[in-house]
C-alpha cells in the first residue's frame, strides 16, 4: 500500500474470463484518444533481446487522494508477465506498475535487495 491506497485495500481488479485483444486506446471523453503501448522484452545472457507477447485482461484500477479519500476505480488492463509477475496499467493516468510475488517469510528489506541489481 501507499499513502493513497493503503495495504489491505483492493488496488486493481480484472475479469480473467476473456483475454483482451483490442487495441489499447482509452477514450478520455474529449476528441483526443490516449493510446498506450506496453512492450515486454526478454534479455538473454549474451545481450540479445526478444519481444514477448503477453496475455492482457480488462480491469479497473483504484485511485484515491491522500488518506484514501475519494477512492474510485478507473479503466485499466492487467498483464500476465510471468508465473509470479503481473503488471497493471491505469489507462487514464498512463501509469504502469509491475507487481511480483514475494516468498513467505521474506522481510521487506530482503525483498527490496532482490531488485538492486536490476
């Protein structure tokens, strides 16, 4: 959690019954449409890269003012990136966040150390 959406509250939700294959365009209600492109690239040990296709699903992400005030859901998309890694895109904000599963019993300080070399 954070100062806007605290731990224990729902951050996002998605319908996993049907993958979304539509172009990622969000109607802002004005004449402008917002397009978002998310690419995931796998890097090999020799430095080569390969673009990966991901399953994605329509969903809603929660946004709120500080202190969890005025909390509501906005359109979004869930990306299944790996067995223990998902990403969520808050469409109106253009914000993409990656979430990874942390093993039980791992302290938060230990978990952050796992990503220092990335």
